[in-house]
């Protein structure tokens, strides 16, 4: 009986408490009316570990991570595994003044390499924290508050966040946005706009397609908000398909019999890219609207290449074999760009707008841009400076050797009908 009781309250893989064991511990503390802290801990990019090294290695990582958690908490505290790569630390004595240092210490300890049989592995972990009694008065309420804080922490990865009331409002907005976005996709309420890309003679050579959503109730919703919601809610394949289909169709209608050297740049999400048959879907859309694969530039951020590297590489090679080109967007903002350049079949880099913003008065930004231009040249890659808004930025970039540009200085994103009308005026 004792063994059955133990098994019912402990995780079979790691040996720490399971959800049932955690609930018993929290209920016990609730009865005492003493303050305590619930921290939900999630391993960053864990799915990439399973995909790349297999589930057996992934299980070793989870066991090592559980041991690390046990090593950084007091004996009276509780470590539990809720499932997959999600753990909970129950800290029984909370000094609210010391809460921040406690959470930071936990974050730093989890950032240290794990010793595994094959090789040491450094993992990041995101942490969401809720405190009793302020953030909930039951097991479910406290875990919900901690999960809302975790969602916020995961936006920057390897970070921690304490629950606060505005996270509840943000959650309500996310739920509302997901429902409205689902409806917008079904009813065809999203639109595409296109921003011109120009060369050093200010001649247009292509356009970047950008998705826009104006909702009847919510008004204009930015892609930086709704794309993340699409990824989290399983709507990304539908959104990605709309973007690709509509962009290629409208671009082909606008370009018509124009020179084939005109290019269309389309942003691709990691979830969209890893859909089965993605490359064939792209070729099918291009064929349907009479566009050459050489006219398509797929823009991807560095995060796409970090996890699922081998799968990504196989799809990239399939696309490039037919002439589709690939651009790394927001270059210079990630942490492993240089190592990726050696192994990835890329055609273009895009300098992130944040560097262009400080180009005229920030020496660090100037040095960064100069370095990126040098990197592109040495790797024989095309280079586009995006977010160019002034004559001064344009001239500074020209003098540094940049030849391709995009930004409000040359044209704002617009529907092709508007763009075409302004051309013929």
C-alpha cells in the first residue's frame, strides 16, 4: 500500500513529485495560511533536443534537470514534474523582499551546463512565479497565475517573471485575438501589402510581402502580436498558406510581363517551414501563378535554424535546387549567426532596423553595420539594409558599401493597386 501511495504521487521517469503529489503539498500549506511561492519552470527549446538526439537522450536530460532543481532548493521545498519539460518548484518559506534574488539565483543555477553521459549540455529555462496568498488561493489558481507569468517569461527565454494583474488582461486579449483571428482566416479578412526594395540607384528591384489585419472590433492588430498567437494556437499553417498564396498571386498580377529579375520576398515561420510537404506547396503556388522560383526570396529569422537544424537544412536544399533563394532576416540580433553562415545555404542577409536607427549617432551601431557588410561580402551574400528612414541613413550606408535598401524613405508598405495607381499618376 505504501509503495502504491508513493507511485501515485511521484513521477515515474525523474522520481520527483507528480501533479498529484504537488497538489497534496500545496493543499497542506494552504491549510496553514503561510506565504509560499510556486515557480513553474519550463526548459527552453526542449523539443529541439528530442528531435535532434532522440527521446532516450531527452529522458536523460529531464532526469538531469530534475536533479539540478533538487540541488538548488532547500530540503523542505518540493520539486514536481507536471509533464513533458515542465517542472514546478514549491518554495515553502518566502521572504517577499528576497523574492527577486531567489528567482534570479534559481535562473542562474539552471543556466549552468548539465553533466550527461555523452557530453555536457547547457540549457536555458523560463520561470513563472506566483505567490500565496496574493496570486491565488487554490492549487489551480496558483498554477494558472504561475503559467501566465511563465508565458511572459518565455517571450525573452531564459528569464523569470512574477505574476501581476495585467498579465490576466494580456491573457484575455490573447484569447480574444485567437478567436477573432480564427474567424478572420475563415472569412478572408486579412490582406497583404508590399514594401518596395531598391538598389543604390533607388530603382525598385523587388517587394517584401507583409500581412495586415484590421478587425471590426479590435481595429488594426500588428503582425508582431498576431503571428505569435497564430504559432501558439495552431493557426500558423493556415496563416502561412494565406500569406504565400495571396502574395504570389497579387505579385504575379502586378508584375505581369515585367522583367523576371523582379523579386518577391515572403516571411516564413518555423512552424510553417516544418510542415510536411512545405517545399512542394511552394513550387505548386509558384507554378499556379506563373512565377519563376528564382523570383522568390524566403525570409527567415535565426530562430528557425537553431532547433530542427537537420530537417531545416534538407528543406532548404530542396528549395534552392529549384532556384528559390533564402534570406536571414534581422541579422546581427541573434547569438550564433556567424557559425550558421558556414553551414547554411543562404543567399542574403538583412541588417536589422535597430542598427539602422542608431547609424548616424551610435558608434556601436556603425561598427556593427560595417561588420555585417564585411561579413556579407566575405561570404558572397547579398545584403539588404531595412528600416531606412532618412536621406542621411541612406547616404551613410552607401558610403559603407551597402547596395540594397528597404524602408519608409523609399516607400511605405501598400496594396499593389494603390502602388500601381501612384506609378501612373
